[in-house]
């Protein structure tokens, strides 16, 4: 016992503290990619002409590979060289991140419509009685749009997302189990807390990175500064979405390297507590190694069904599924909602999510855990905390349905039923043209041509300042080269305050609900119960959530873009419907979570005279039969968690 193991000499790579440091950086990089993908989804949608439903499929596709393979993690556990598997997963994630950026380099330059496409031709988007030169450029644009490189972009993005999901399978489960196996019993919760705290800022950092990258034009590597005529406030602006994936892939490759130098097992940290628990740990790790893969696969459905028959476990997991579906949709499309509803730029909207929404949710989660520890809450008390938190969250979420403005007036588009103005009929405007201008009378037009504008004014840099001689514009008869917007920007602050409060309060339920799951199943089923929980998250929430939100958003579109005879992304939304359906779906999921937590509290009350988990004096949990308080031979099954 006193002689150190020569195979595992003390050093940097035999230190569990250094492993925690490396794993924190790796998970930070991995979740940065996930957050960055969510922040870039609207930009990718606009760049490649995708519907919100297709964007939702893309956002959820990384869960496909993850869901298929996550079951095997419970089986392999310590049977494999976990650090090397983690390093391999990180390298695969780096390759997938590179693959995400590949469509940009395969595709041609971004074509944003039949309008003023260069500073040397300021008359191409104006009202002209004869437009003989439009056809060749249109045909050339269609040839680029239908090129193999352009057509393969979406499948490549789906493949990259699939690989990202596969790559993430070994990283978190193997990392946590490796830390728990080699850290002392006293330090293990501290290390896992540090890991959670560091990695929780990954998605927020991804959104902030996305906000920064979207300030650069998508083709800044292909065009000179003088050739870039759009600005971030233009509805056609597409930021450099691909740049962040290159940065993230470099981080993943760097953080993957140390894992190939960690040993399969290392010297366990010294602690008096470990001496007592050593026999138990050996006894716990032996049975899984006796199971073959076939035996594991045969036993998995039986144990999963047994776990799902536990009422408290099932209700809490269903509540978490509702909240996870809510989170998956909001993380994917809330930036788009802010952009459209409050007439903000894509980068600013993304910054609001990464800088306000996600951090407040993280703080709520941490404080929920602190509350749990401070008061040593029982299962019943945890259920009440979750119910109150979700009820308060719904209280703050409901007013958001009322914060917003109706859609701006767009000639021939909104209000519904209005016909295109006859004053621009002889202008021969391309139906695919999209270059929004705001008339001096407050009416928006799809393009200067649709407004009947026949001349343009430019500044010293030859950039358009306004359009004049607009026959369809009332009043002074000129139009500005921008959208009129929803005129709701002043309501953004109260909306963000409510969103932050909702995120903060609803996140309080996360830690108590996790503890309820751990305490509601037999000790031997806990690992598998957590695996089943995450599988249900993916199947019922993370995969269908973004697709459902995207489909709902598509139903609010009032004008779809057209390119080469094909439908592209939505150009205008009915903002009232967008707000009511998008946030209404959020309220539905919150109500679903609230109902499940309420039913959990009811079940726990009915079980007041039946076996219920109570805290042990040593920090574990015991199952106490309170039905026969006078019986001296009452049944006690104390189990350490």
C-alpha cells in the first residue's frame, strides 16, 4: 500500500485537478460551438434561402447521432480508455466544425436580389419602362444559385451537425465519470461544480461570438471594402457566419490534445472518506463488467420501463421535457424574434440572448442548487419549489404576449388584401426584387422599383442616400433606402427585463428537479435513470422542439422570397401572429411543465403515509416507511447516493 504504482508516476497528466482544468476548457469549446450554431441559424437561413422549419431541422439534427449512441455510454463506462475516447470525440467535433464552414468556400458570392448590386450601377433597381439588361444578369444569378456547390450546402450542414452530435457522445459522460472515479469523495462535488460553472458560460460565449462575427459581411474575404454596399441594418445583410466555426474548430483541436496523454486510470486522490468507501466502490464497479453488450441491450428496455413506472420520476421528467422543448425553441429563434419584432440588427439581437437571457438562466440554476443545499430540501419540498418557480415564471412570461407592435404597412403585402399599386405597373419590376425602401409617407415598398422611383441620390462615397421622383409615394415623393421597421424599438427594454426574470426564476427548478429524479429511483438504477432522462430530452424535446417552433414561425409569413422560380426564406412576417404564436407556444410548454410539477406534488402528498425518501444524517438518503409509525420493526432501506 505504501509503495507508489510505477505505472502511474506523479506528474501533470496524473493529476485529476489538471484533468478537470482540461475538461472544463473542452466542454467550454464544445458548448461554444453549440451556442454559436444557434446564434447563426437565422443568418444561415437568409444566406441559403431556408424556411424556418428547415432551420429548425438543422438546429436539431445534432441530436440524431447523439441519441442513437448515448445508450452505449452506460455500457462501456470504464471498459474503455476514457481520456482517449474523449480526445477522439473532440477531434471529430473539430472536423465537424470545419465542415460547417465548408459551404461558404464552395458557394459563390452572396446574391441578395435584383436591385442595386454594385456602386457602379445605381440605376439597376429603379423604375424603368424598358429593362432589357435584367434578363442576362438574372440568368447568370440562377445558374450560380442552381450550381452543385449551392445545392450541396444544406446537406453538408446537416452532415456536420450529425457529426457534432456523434462527437459529443463520449465527452461529458466519460469526463464526469472519470473525475468521480479518481477524485476524492470530498473533492468530487467541488470539481463537478467547477466543471458546471465553467461550461455553463459556453453557450453564452457562443452567442456573443456570433454577435461579433455577424458584424462582418459574409463575403468580406471575396470582396473589397468598396464593393460591400450593404450595412448591418439592411434586411438583406448576411454576416460572416462561417468565421466562428473556424475559430471554434481551432479551439477544439487544441483542447483535444492533452487527452491522449492522460492514463486510463490514475492515482486516486487521498482522503479518509475514500478508505471507508473503497470496498463499496469495488463492489459497485464489478457487476457492470460482468455484463456483455448483448446482456446490456436485453436488460436496458426492462430497466427503462421499470424506471418509467415510477410516478414521481415520470412526472418530473415530463416536466423537464416541456421546459427543454421550450428552451430548445427559444435558443434557436428568440434572436430572430427580437430582430423582427423590435427592428434590431441580427448581431444586436444575438447579443441580447448571449449577454442577458442565458447568463440569467445560469445564475438561477446556481441559486437553485444553493437553495437546495442550504435548506436540505426533501423530495416533497423540492416539488413545491419547482411548482412555485414555474408558476412565477409563467406570471412574468404572460405580459410578453402584449409587448409588441403590428406589422408596418407594406404596399401590396400588408395589410392583407391590398393590391400592388398600379402606379408601378409599367416599371416592369422583377417579382423577385427585394430592396426595402421607406417612403416619406411612412409606407414601405419591396424595392425602389415598386415605389415607382426613377432617380437616386448618392453621397461622396457613391452610396445611396435616398430615392426621388417616386410616383407611388405620397407627400414629398421620396424614399429612404431602409425598412420602415415596426416602430417598437422602445419596447425592447421592458421585454428583455421580463425575459431575464422569466429565465432566472424558471431556472430555479432545474437543480431541485434533478435531485427529485435521483431520489425517486432505486440506487442501482440511478445511472440508467439519468440516461433514460437524457434520451427522452432528445427524442421529445431537443429534436422536435426547434422544428415545431420553426413550423409555427413559418405559418406567420406573409411574403416568401422567390429566386429562380423557387421559394426561399420569408421576407415579411405578420408580427402580431408571430408574437402570439411564438410566445404562445412558450406559454403552452410552461403550462405543461407546471401541470406535471403540480401532479408530482399531489402524488407525493398521497404517498405521505407510504415509503418516501428522507435525508440521512450522513448526507445520503433513506427510504422510510411512515405508514406504520408505531411499529418498532418498520422497514428501513438506507442507501447512500
